[in-house]
C-alpha cells in the first residue's frame, strides 16, 4: 500500500513568527513524531511570497508580511528540516498547490493524508484540490496535527472538509 503524507506550511512564520499561534506551537511535536514514524512518501509545502507581498491580492486581504522567500520565517520548522532534505517540497504562492496535486496523481497512492497549518486556509485548500484531482483516492486529515488561527476556525474547517468527503482521523 502506498500512503502519502503531506505536511502543509509548517514554517516558522506560522508557528512562532509573524502569524504564529499557540495552537501551531502545540502541534509541532506531534507533527514531527508523525513524520518520523510515517511509512511511505512524505512531501512538504511552503507558503512562499516575494518582497512585494503587500501589493498582492492576498497581501491586501491579509496585510501581514509572512513567509517571504529565503527569510527565517519562510523556513520549515527546525525539527522538520532533516525530513525535508530528501523529500519533495512545494513552494506555493497561494493557498493551494496544483503542482502538489499533480505530484499526488503521479504517485498513484492508495491514500493521502494531510497535516499542518492553517487548517482553514492552506490545509483546507490543498485537501480539496487533491480530492478534486483524485476523487476516488481517500483523502484524510489528522485533526490533532493541524492548527488554525483559533480553535473555532480549526473546527469550522474540519467540518467543511468532512462535508467534502475528506476523512478526519
């Protein structure tokens, strides 16, 4: 059985930096343990912006510069970096990554599991993009290994994914 794990945006700016939360800090050890014990391919995403972020549509809606390429905030959290050295890493300028979904299709997995941040934006976007790309492949989200800007927005996103036939584990 081929089971993919996608670790979404576990970057410094979402954990302890510009958009960091206690919730994201709290899940980091569980995400590291999940990746360490995963039997199958693992891929990572990085939210990736340029210095002109504030002039983008996203920057106008979320006026907090974050995950600017090559800054410390853009880097994956230190404990995850060794795992990413030999894994695919998808830099995405937006919430979802079509390149990630295409890679998932090429892998022909039996299941795809996601974890990471932010549940209500990038985890949700990538889970639904992957589900649309591979409608017959079970897509799962590990709720305890995801975090959002608040516990309420985390739960709202989980509920939305479940409505779209993404399994919560």
